[in-house]
C-alpha cells in the first residue's frame, strides 16, 4: 500500500500524533513517556506562546489506514532574524523502520519549508532551545532523562540516507557523586572570597519562584551566542516557569550572587522522573501522579537540568563553585548518581568539570542539516 500523508488540523489528529510514540516505544525499557496532555498543548497556538514568532505545521503518515509516522516543520522567525538566515526546522519525528514512510515524511516537511522561502533545514529541533532537541545516535541502552530525547537506532540511518549531515552534537554524562572532595570545597571558598560572592539556597518554592525572571535574564545573556538559541521574552519566561518550576525541588537549586545582589550563576537540578514517567505512562490521572510525587519528594537520582554563568564571570571558577555547592546538597541527601541533560560537544570548559568525578559519557544527540 502507498503512504498517505495527512496534515494535523484538529484535536483528534493531535491526539494521534502524540499517541504514535507510545506505539513505537511500547515495552522499551529505556524510553521515558511524556505527559500526553502537555505534549498536545505544545502543538496548540492557544497554549504555546512560541507560535507568536514561529510558523509550524505537523503531519501524520498512514499505511493501510494505520498511523506509521509523524513529522513537524517549524520556522523560528526570531532565530532567522538573529542569524540573517532562512533556516527551517524538522521536529518531533517518529516513524517505523520503512524507507517509503520516512521518504514521504521528510519530503512533505522539506517541501513546505521550501515553499516558505527556507534555504536550509536543521533538526530535529523544537520551537526553542528548551523544547525537544537532537536525535539520539549513541546510548540506546541507557534510560532517557525526561529533559532529553530517545530514539531507536535506525532513525540515524534514515537521516543519513536522505542526505542529512552533522551540524552539532550534544553529549550527556552520568556522574557518580560520592564524598565532596576537600580540594573542591577549599577552591569554592577561595573563589567566593576572591570575587566577593555568596550562595543562595532554598527550601521553599515560594522563595525560589520570584527569582525566575532573574534566572531567565541570566540565561539569555549566557546562551546568547549558542546554536539554535533565541532570547526568552516575558511571555516565554512565564510559560517555561509554569511548565518547569512545578517539577523543581527548591533544595536542588543554587544561585550565586555578588555581595551587591547581582546574579552571576545558577544551577538547577531536578529529581530524575524517568522511572516515574514510565509508571505514569502518559497520564498523571488517576494514579500516575503518585510515582511522580514520590520521585519529586524523595529522589534517588538527579538530572542537571540547567546551568549558566554570567559571561563577565567566565574564567573565574564560578562553574566549579556551582558544582561544589550542589554536590554538597546531593551528598547530604545520599544521592549517588547525577545525569547531565546535554552539553554541546564544543563546550570544552563544561566537559572538563566532569573529569573530577567518576563519570561516563554515555549518550550523544545530533542535530543534522541539509540544504533545500
């Protein structure tokens, strides 16, 4: 049977778009299912404010009336304006291991991007750099972090066959966090004294949340020149704060300030929700919230969700200070393992920090590119 491509245009289509991944990864012990309702909302302009500066379309592939693939195409107009470029993105791609299916999906997305004047396609990428990014190309036998992605090994073969080449990779690490090294603690104290810095720690969400705008302002400054990044405006800050702050345990957030109150660095770790999400299987109701709440309150492992340092403070040791501060809290709570959720392979300074720990580099995600 031939492959039929249908555009996602209504609620039933969006539900089918989200459900496909649950079929493809059913029984896979390494995939962490998302919450279906959150995924659906990300496709709807009324819920996702990124549609204010992004154009997007999504499609489903059918074979003999069975849904066998999906793809999205996004044009981030803010990013193209920033880069003086005409670059489109493919996003949220899933498909069975069949060439005519991937051929039809990619062709559909690429043709639409070309019709919109795009000269190049990159991806997989989402609406922003806090959306889904990259294709897993290494680490298929490791549990996915909920802030990362999972794909099956054959996906990369289809990308390469269709003429896609590497743009950049993200690396993910697994760290064993045992006793806090005395040398690291002394170095942290020295950095604080030399640059007149102090650490802010939190025990209550209501004390952390007011710092959200400051955190995103610093994030904008620190990430300004990174690949695929556009600055977050107030609307996007509110959107992501509401989306992510609900899974943040304030004990695992550290802010670094000058004595004058200027924020110069932060690190946010979140309890690993991967196993809890597997138990929830796409829904928090009626009982899916139970394993999630247990993981949030009593974490066994942590994910380094986000960290940033003021560009003016690069080279001062602030990253080492942040890691030492969060390490002490993690150690005090008897948590042994921490996962990073994606570091650009070109960020050699950040990667260098992990050499002080027992670690493995166990996952790699890739962004591909292709001229149109």
